[in-house]
C-alpha cells in the first residue's frame, strides 16, 4: 500500500487507497479520552461495515448520523451536537471523527473548534468534492443568513483521503466534484490543466490511475496555497475562483443544485467576465471542458437577482463586489469590480 503524506501547518493529509484503515493506528497514537463519529444517514448505510470496523478497533462513545444535505449545516444541529458531547462526557482530551462529504466535515470541524474552546478532530472525506477541495485547508462553518456565514479556521489533526470511497459515489456527485478539480487546474495550469483539457468524464471514470493523479494534483494545489495563507488574507483568495457567482447561484436556487454544479456555472460566468475585464482568451476552452465533464454552464437566473446575491457575498470589500478572475491559464488575480460594470456584463452574458 503506497500512501502520499502531506503536511501543512500542524495538520497531516494521508492520501491513497487503504488510507482509511490507518485511522485506527493514528487514533491509538493520539490516545484520546473518548471518540465520537459524526456522519450522515446515507454514509451510515453505505459504509456500515467500515464504521463497524472502527467500532471494533476503537473505543467509540457514539456514532451520530445526521440528515444528509446542506440544510443540516445550521445552528440548531450544532447545539444538538454540543449537548450530545456533554451527555457522553466528552472532554478537551476527546476526539471527533468526521466521516462524509463537505457538509459533514464542515459541521464536524465547526463543533470541534467551538466545543470546550476546541478539541481535536479527524476528517475522512467520502466525496470527490470533499477529497479534492473542501476537506483541505481548515475552513469550518455553518450556514447563517448566508452560506458559511458563521465559521472558523481550524484544521483537523489528520485527513485521510481514500479514493476507494469514490467507487460508490452517484454519477451526479462525481461530476459535481470535478468542478473544484477543474478550478484548481485553471489556477495551477501546466500538466494538471493539460490532463483536464485532454480528457473527459467518461475517460476518467474508466481510468482509476488517471483519477488518482488528478486528485493528487488537486490536493497539492490546494495545500500549497493554504500553507502560505491559511486565513485567506491574500493568496488563498485565488481559490475563490467560480465561487462569487457560484454562491449566488446556490442561494438564489435555495441550494437545490449541487455545490459543484453552482461552481461550474460560476467558472463559466467568471471566465466570460475575465474576458471582458482582463482580456482572457480561452473562454471557449473553459466552456468546452465544463461541458465535457457533464457540468452546467448557464445559470438561468435573472441577472439582477444574481447581482443582488453577489452584493451580499462575504468576500466583498467595503460593499464592492470582489471576485477571482483569470488572466490566463495558471495565472489568476483578485479584482474589485464596479457595480455598474458588473451589472452591464451580467446583462450581456
């Protein structure tokens, strides 16, 4: 079994097939007072055997299975979790294990960062989107007024990324996850982007080695940026490519479309905005890639409604819309955009 080990800040990422079984060795080494697993009901059903494996080898105080989906990321659920931890006698020497996709890992990280002023946790991402992006970098949060309106920067002790989990992923979630991988390839450029450009979703589904290579590139791209800028004060803002429009699409549709689909629409629109403002010349290539990976490119939302959602984005500066745009493949920049200009561009595209 070959595993790739990455270290950023005080966190360790273990990537490779079989890495999920290394959790037992690491937890034994950490020697926590108590261990609690947070997952969702879908994961509990699909990976019951793996959870039973963890229960056989570790002293698990509780397995808490939440409802799947973005609506779970709310303060009421956080309060329920805090109460359960107190009921189970969890102390600051206890450990949480988050097993699931982005929603579960976001909420596990958030409750870990706030319970008794912070307890350690381990992330085990099970979706492509979480393995290649959202489980990395230490962002935690819940939705409050806006998406991720309340949150912390709190990296896990360990993240175990096992591609085997992707074998049970529904096709729409697999495609959704590739939006973030494509985003990273645009930011990084080079061989990563060429591999994305020269392939399509069907090829990658059939080629596990290619999938692992692209996933490794995505992990490395995210970690290289996060290690230099954990709190998104500069370089990390590049990772918001596709997300200013993407979050607006999610909010306007009441989160009825997958996050990756919203990011794909965001990439498509922000590529076109990049063309107008920065002279980006490869808009057609971006559109072609997104289409070949089975991702949407049109929001089908009134431009004014999109604009109003974008105006409330937490990344904005002093009330002005800020987004990451593309100068060229492998070269992006953060741009502050005048309201009249963005309205004009949205109206034309």
